[in-house]
């Protein structure tokens, strides 16, 4: 290829020499003839003829253009930077409301406030709930007192009273027995009637029954409280505890709290409004470690790995982000795969969800070529491009001729273009002003 190009250049130089040499000789003949005619007709001195020849030489020198040049240097690869766009998304955003209805008595935050986890945001009226809780606490106190009495058992005084009652009935029963014996004797003597004897006999049986009852009560006091009674009373206390706990949950849910750290983006209802269950009061957007989601072609996304560090452009600012996920699904319309990048927490106050972000990905492409200024290229016939190469002339080492060399554009950037073709490394290329040149024109490099 190099031999071919060298041969082509020599052939072009010889052709140019054949074309321009007769022209130069013809120009000299014409100038000489003109000088003779001027001397013969006008009688101008020979000195005037020498002056005209010097002016002509100056005119010929003025036709040699001065051009800026560069030396072609070949490269084996070039970098292509492609930009992919996405947006900042919040990890969580919630419209917060109460689980129950009621009167809204206070909203504790304003739009734009930064809130932490568990921070109170709004409150409902809980006066009726507090009254119910006081009532349940009183019932629980009574139930606990009864349970304590059952667990402690009967007092000594109660047992002593029961024992005294048993002794009293026993004495009455002894007296009744004596009186019954006497009535039986009198009845045998015919002093009393059968009816009077029956009354005393019945009275003895009643006293015996009372004695049995008193002994049973005394034994019950001595045995203590039954286990079943204690368990039943304990269950009653637990039931009241559960009712109080349920009421406490309701009271706690009457205060709306932030489920995560974030920023209040909207305050939708003011104080004094009776709200329903689930009605939105405020909207909170998470502000910790925002994410950027960027769609990339599958082949580009496959080059990334979780944990890679990427730079994210947001407006005029540049931020550091970490690749946290490569979503497996491919968008059927754009044929792109979503790459999730997590920004640093320090950027929370500087960015907002919904902002557009850009990620620049640089790819190195192996391809041999030569970088030329875009101004050094001119469009040739049939849609081709060419650059002017300086070829030395035989007359002067400082004067060159320009010849176009066809090139193929591989890649173009802002003000330079990567090309390949008949231009070789080390060639001197006209870098600007090529619109003034024609093939074979003589130039002088600056």
C-alpha cells in the first residue's frame, strides 16, 4: 500500500511538472516578446524591461499560499462517550392518615420540614378515650383487690367467729337434748301431750342441721380459697388489662407519626377538620440515600456490576453513586435495562425526587486511524471525504504542492475527526483554509 501511495505521489508530481513547465516557458516567451515590442515601439530603456521582470517574479511568488499544517499521527483505538438519562427516585413516599376517624386538633409539621422516624406529625382529639381508660382502670383495681383477697385466704378472726358459732350450736343442742329427755319422762307420766314432745324432738333435729352447716363453713375457712376461684378472678383481671391495652393502642394511633426519615412534601388538611379513617393528612418523602434509575442498553448494562462506582451528572453538578442493582426485566419499548445507582447521603439536601440525571459511559473501540481537525476535511465526489497532503516540489524545499487524499470517517467529536484511508502516519496535512486550495496548487507551510 505504501509503495502504491509513493508511486501515485511521484506520478502526480511528474504530471504536474509536465503541465506547469510548458506554462512557465510560455509565460517567459510572452513576457520577453512583450518587452521587445515595448522597446521597439515606445523606445523604453532596457532598465524599464528589467523592472517589469522583477515585478512578474514577485507576482509569481505571491501565488504560493501560506497554509497551516500538522503531522499525521496514527492511533490504535479511540474512546466513545455515550450519555444515558434517568431520574432521581425516592425509596419511599407515603400519604399518611389515621386508622380511625375524629377531630384533627393539631398538625405539628409544615411543608418542607425534615422529620425523623417516629416523629409526631398530627394529633386527633382523645378526651373520650381517656375517660374510658379511667373507667377501665377503676374496674381493674376492684378486680385486683378481689383476687388478692382470694389469694390471701380467710382471716383468723373469721375462723374464730365460725368456731364460736359451732360451739354455740353444740351447747344449744345439748340443752335441747336435756329438755327432750325431760319431756319424754313427763309424757310417760301423762303430764304433757304428744304434741309438746314432738316439738322438742323436731327442735333437736333443726339444731343438729345448723351444727352441721356451721362445721362445714368452719372447715371451708380452714381449707382456704379454692384454686378455681383464684383462676377465675385472675382471668377477670387479664380481661381488663387487655381492654386497657387495646384502648392505649387506639390512643397511640391518635397521634400520626412518621414511619421513616424524610421531608414533608405536602400538608393537605388543617386543624379543626373531622377526618375519616385513612384520609391523607400529610405526605412524607424519604430523603435518605436517594436512588437514580437509568435505562441503558443491555450490552452496556451487562458491563456493570453491583458495587461499581459511577459518576452521575445532575444539572451542573457531578455526584458519586454506587451501582446497587441491575433490574432483570428489559423494557419492551426502549429495549433498555434499568440500572439502580445509590447516591451518597450527603446529597439529600441538594437533590429532589424526579430530577433528571445523566450517566456518561466511556467505551474504548479498537480501530486504527488518524485524528484530523474537522476543518482539514472537505467533501469529495460521491459522498467521500478527502484531506490535502503536502508533496515536495523539485524547485524549492520550502514550496510544496497539495494533493487530495481520500479518507473514511470513523468517528467524529466536537472539532476533530478520526479517519482512515490513503493518509499515512508522518504525512503533512493542511489543517485549515482548504477552501482556498485546488489540487496541484503550490503552498508554503507555516
